[in-house]
C-alpha cells in the first residue's frame, strides 16, 4: 500500500455519530478495503441516535468492543441538540481511564467535532475526505472534478468520485480515502496547536524590542489581537485562543470570571465562516476537551490555558495590571511544551 | 557457459513472486529456476530438483529484523555446504553484504543492479566447479559407454528406424535397460525384423552394458544338446562329454543371454529355463549342485506362442514368465518410413544423398516392396543392387539394378492408402502430394475442366499447368493414382 | 555575491515582512532564494518552522546536508536559521524572541557551511518525511519499487536485442506488463504523496527532472506499450537516470 500515510498493524475504527431526529436510530458498519479478516479490517461505523445518554452508552460499548484498536469518534457539531463539551470530556475520560486500567494507553482514542461540511472528513473540503456534504459516503457518479495529475496536467475525473466500492454486494470504504482521513485526524490537534502557536508568536513578536525579556501588558496584546482581527487576511487569533481556553478549569473559576474569555456564539460563527473560506480547521473546542482529558497533555494544557487567560482579563486596578504582564517567551515555552506532549 | 547437457538448477528463495517471474524470464533456456517463497519448501526442493545454486533474499517480508536473514544463511550453509549460496538484497549497503558474507554467503547480488549478463557471470563463477565436476562425470560415462558399445556391439548392426513405432520400441527398451536389470524381455516379430539388434540395443543402454552379451540361436542347436550348451556339463555327463565345459549362462554371467527362437525348445528345457528365471539357479549337466548366476534373459521368437500354448508345445507358465516385458517389432512393410534410412545405411551413404544415389522410381519401388524377409531381405537386396550397379557401371541405383521380383512386384497392398504412402515420403514430397491430391479432387469436381479447377484453386490455367508439370518432373511416382490429373494434362 | 543581501527561504509571510523591515533598517536587503537556481550566496536565512499542509517542519538539516555535499560551490555560504526556539544558542540561529543587539556581529560570527555548528531540532524534521519517501512505511523502499521496474524493462530490452531465446518485445512486454504497471503505480503514488515536500528541498529542480522521466516511463507502460516508444524514450536509460538522481538525493536525506 503506497498512500503516504503511516500504517500499523493495529485496527483503526472510525465512529461517526449523527443526531438527526428526522431519521430513525440506526447503526451500520462498513469495512475498509483490504485482505485481512473482518476482525482485523479497519472499519467505519455510522450511527444515528438522538438520545445523548444512549449515544454515550453505545460509544462506551463500542470503545470497549474495540479496546485493542485505535478509535476516532466524530460527533456532529452543528445540530441544535449537539453534543456538549461535558459529553465529550466525560466520554473521553471514561475511555482513557479504562485504557489505563487495561494498560492500553498506547491506543489512540480521540473525539472530533465535525459539521457544516467544512471539516477535513468531508470530501468537499480538500477533495480527500470520505463524507459528502450531508454526511453520506462520498459516492456521486455525477460529481465532475477537475484534478491535476502528478505531472501537473489537468484532467477530469470522468467516473465521478466514490470513496466506497461494492465487493460481493458489500459496501467497502476505499483504503486510500480512509487512510488519508485517519492520517489527517491523527495529527489534527497537534497541527492546530502548532498553527496557533506560530501564528500567534509571529504576530506578537516585535523584532525591534525582543532582546531579553519582552514583556507586554495584556491590554496591549489584546489591542494587537483586535487590530489583527480587523485585517483582511486576519487569522482570527483572538477567537482561536479563546476557543482553546479551558473554560471550566475549577482551579481558576474563582479567580477569573468565565464571561471574560468564554467563546461567544457570534465568535464561533465567525470562526466557522473563516474555516469555510480558508478550508482550514480553526475551532479548538474538541482539541481543548481532548487536552483536558488527556493524561499526557492535561497539565501542560492547564498551564498554557491559565497563562493565556491573562490576555483577556480587563485590568481594573493596579494589582491586576501587575498580574497581566505577559512574557512572550513564556507563552512560547508553554506552547512548545504542550505540543511536545500531544500524541 | 560450460557445455553441459543438463541446465544448472537455481533455487530462488524470496517471498516476492515478481522476482521469481522476472528471473525465470531473463534466464529461460540458461538455467532451471526453481521457486521457494519461504524456507519450508527449501529442503524438499533441494532434494527433488538437485539444486546447484541457491539465491536467498536476505530479508523476507515477515522478518522483523536483519538477523532472521543471517540465521537463514547459517542454516542453509550448514545443511548444504557444497551448494553455492548467493544473497540477494534490495539495498546495496556494504555493511549488510559484509555481514552476510561473514555468516557464510558465497556472494551477493543487488536487485537494483540487475543486468542479465553480470548476474549470469556471477552465477557461472560459482557454478564453474560444478560444471567441471559434471563434465568429468560426463566424460567418464561417455568413456564407459564407448567401452560398452565396443564390447557389446561388435557387430555392425545399429537399431535402425525413426518411425514412431520404432522410436517407441527404442524408448521402451531404454527404459527397461535402466529400470530393472533382471526383467525378462520377450521380443517378438517376423524373421529378419531385427530382434537380435533390438536385444543388443537394450544391452548397450543398460546397466549391464559393461558385461557380456551372449546371443544363442536355439533353433540351430540339436535339441539334445540345448541343455548342456546353455548350462554347461561336467566331464562324463554324457558320451561326448570328455571334459568339463561351461555353458552360455556362464559366459553371459553378469550380462545378457539372448535366446533367439525360444519357441523352438522342448517342454523339458522350458521347465529348466523357467526355474532359472524364477530362482536364478540351474544345474550343470551331470552335477547335482545348484548354481546361482546373475544373468538377464532376453528371449525372441517369430512364432505365435499363444497358438503354441493352445497346441500344447509351449508351457503357459513359461510364457507368462518370459513376457514380463514384451516387445513386438513390426514388419518392415508396416513401417515403410524407416526404409530410406536403412537403404542409406546399407549403402553406407548419408541419407541426404539418397536421392542422388538412387533413381526416384527405383527408390519408390524399394519403399513399396513387400519385404517379407524384412530388414534382412532389404539389406541383402541393397548389397545385391550395389554389386549390379558396379557390374553395369551405373552412376546411380536404378530399375536395372533391382532384382526381378521387385521390378515385377504388384502394387503394395496399401498403396491407395494415403496414410501409408504419406509416411514413407520426404517432407517436400508430402507437401507435393497434398497439393496434388487437392488438384485431383478439384479436377474431379469440375469434371476435368482445367480452367474452372484453376479458378477454384485461386490460380489460372497456365499456373496450374506449370505446377502440375513441375511436380511431375520432380516426383513422377506420385502421379500413379492421380487419374484426373494424368488425363487432363496428358501425363 | 553581495554581502549586504540576505537571501531567505520560508513561507511564514508575517515573519518575512517583519524580518524584511528589520534587515532594511540595518542596511541589508532580504531577498527570496530561488531553489531552481541555487546560486552561491553569502547568507541564506531559513525561516522555521516551514509549514506544509498544516504541518510544521525544520528544514535546516536537509539544506545543510545538501550544501555540505555541494560545498565546493557554496564554501562561503553561511546558513542561518530564524525561529522561536529560545533555548537554542547556536551561533547561526537567529532567535526571533531574542534578537541580537548587533546583527553585523551576528552575521560575522555565524559559521560557514563546513564549520561545526549545530541547531537542535525544534519541530518535525523534514528529513523524517523524506526518509519515509525513500524507505517506505513498511520499509519497502522506493528503490525496491524501482528494482522491479528495472527488472521488467531490462528483460524487455534483452528480448528486443535477441538475448533471450525465443523472446521479443511483445512476449517480454506481456510477461512484465502486470509488474511494470503495479510497480509504476506504486512508485507514482508514493511520489505524488510526498512531492509536496520536495517543494522546499534544495534538490527541488532535479526532482522535477525525475518527474519528467517518470512521465516518459508512464507513457510507455500505460499508454503506448510499443517497441518504438520503448526505444524512443530509451526506457532502460530512463530507469537508470531516475535511479542515479534518486541515489544522489537520498544522500542528502541523512540524519
């Protein structure tokens, strides 16, 4: 298999969960092309279930059933009754705890929020994913796609695009598409953190004043971020940082009011719009939940989150002003440590 | 590459099927490539195929590390120290190769450096000692065979014939010669077909070829003396036995005793021979001691032994013992395609010169004569004709050299049978005959209208005429039965 | 070679702008380095990390390996790296969060390509990706793929030249077609999956040449499998040239 994505002998399972009330509850399992036995074959499980508790029970059962496998769960984000952060954090924590008990900590278990047809898992985002815009497997014989071949020649894919194929009347996901999606999501959180780190540092750094301890006051940083938000090529740094913050950090809840840094709906919409335009994934909510639950990254994440929150504290007196002095080198270091700890 | 009749056998141990496929193609005709995709099949293949060289891919897919390959080298060298072991690698890393060589590999090949000539010369380098050994063996065998031939074929009677029937017989005789040294062989056939020649052929090819071949024609020995002639006698065993004498069995010890005209011996003698065939023992006449000798019996007869059994002159049990391996040599008239070769042989000329030395119609007569005396009669006839040719100062053997009975002989019984006629013809003649028969049929269909026939045959009247005349000038004897052609073209 | 020009290679547009202003102010011009030319220059500043499809990479090691191997042409080159690794104290490292007080002194102090200076890795290493390109995920190396292309093509050549008893182009092609098509597809797939990484490699140009040669080979294998096409493109030579170039490039992909 030559697809450029890392391979391992471990079975990979993708579970995609929808909560369409209009559809009946159901679950179907689709194997990925391959010569292995069904048990060892990579799989995609599609679930439609409206009751969140039932979904959680089912996902815990599936996680248990596939405890020897790497499991990625994709939860539909944009439905009115969408999955809450609590839900994801709870699910992730339970599974990771069980993994630890069974000494399966090398297994991957991640939850991703998807929706709106703009995430990588959707074919239309980068013409590499597996789902069409409404969430079925991309299997459109009418879809006319112009692609460049490896020699730069533009050619039309006459046959349409199908990420699934039928083998002996059984639907199978084409391996190449499955692997692409898996590879992307296996590093998605890390990539998002790296991108935010580099974008943030590049924006904040002042080469003329960066010798030694370059301390900036939080209000200056906020001003810079707000200014950046107005630019045409803005990368929405301020909103991205807010989406990463650990809102429900009990340790800090007494110190800082949540509403000062919690992502508001209009900010989320702005970010989602940006994602659609740039075909990049910016929203960090699922990443934040994962980091909160992750055994390896939790502490580093909390440290970074607490430090970043300082940016959003509106100074009211001299004491707070003093607290809000922010050192770029410290942010840099915290980001780097967190990135290093993310698997 | 050293000349050797047997291709060297290369065992390729690699789990990449494509590698086997590519090598088989590249070295077809040069080597026999035998494939093993894992180690489990190596041992049986080495044994079964007599492998001369092993090519081993150092790293098979299931290997987790490089050491598995090294272990295989050590194992193979231990099991087959005399078979050259060449390592094949997918990378040309020096350290890999050095380690492999240290562990016993004789040489290495890098797949990325595939060049047929280079690879072949590497194989040859390691096969050279094998070839030398094989060449020595071959020369030894050749020498032994020559000695055996000189020993056994002191008569100048090769087993002539290339007809399917004779080739099959030769194949069977070669088989029995090498397969079972004690198998009794019964050769049947009319007088003069070459039964003794066949027996000698068997002897020369067998494991007894270094041992004597003793031929006895039992019909020429007085019935009372058959036993002592075969088994020998002690002094005083009978009136004329003035001294001890060893019989033909002793003379043939270790070799073959050819008993011609076995159908002519008495029932009593049959019992004694039966005993020998069963137990390998006999008694010298006048002795009470059993003697065991290693002699293979090849018997021959022109008689119908089954009929003799019915008539009570031949023992059924003896017959059953004799015909363990029966060979029937068909009469010459049933295998006329052998005749040209025989004529050439008896004239001591090359077969390709036959048409120059024997006039066509004469050759035709010779091929189609009845030859009731078979090969012997043909040989005598050719000797006679050669003398006549000399007397008549002829350049070639022609009708004038033929004995009268052949000149006046009626058409052979199967003359109209194209099959039979066909078999005796040379290739070009066969083509001509096929063509002529087609013309004959077409003329018949067209009621001898030459123009119409020519059109049907995709030619024109002149072209057809030219063709027919040309055939006639070359092969007049083919026209004998082609009445429509002869009529149409005034032949 | 002008000493007041600092060539750069990177794709962080924000930092490029800031560095450009920074150097301008100090009488240096920041100019983009052209990987197609690979001119001999005094200073080449690599801006790290380099982002490729959302992943961030260190690229200095692949550049250093390349210039070291080609040092005769680049003996005076000072390879500089700009980045956010505040813990790196290498004399060729421009710490963006702790810029030197005197850039002239920094440039003077930086080591030329053959001198012993070392920058610690701080992002994913491009060499790791390129190593995967050459060695494969299952350790089925790219050269292994090429080996089977070479086997097939060599057999066809030998058959055409009458070196294989009773074989000709047609029979040799039929024998090798499946293997050639499978291996060529595997080879091309791997190429396509990794070609994005070649864009920021100093051997970007020769890779384009290899790609052209692959196009010739593909024409023969997938489009017109005729003897005339085989001979027109000189397929055995194409395979040999591809291997030659790739072997050379793999030498730069060393840790």
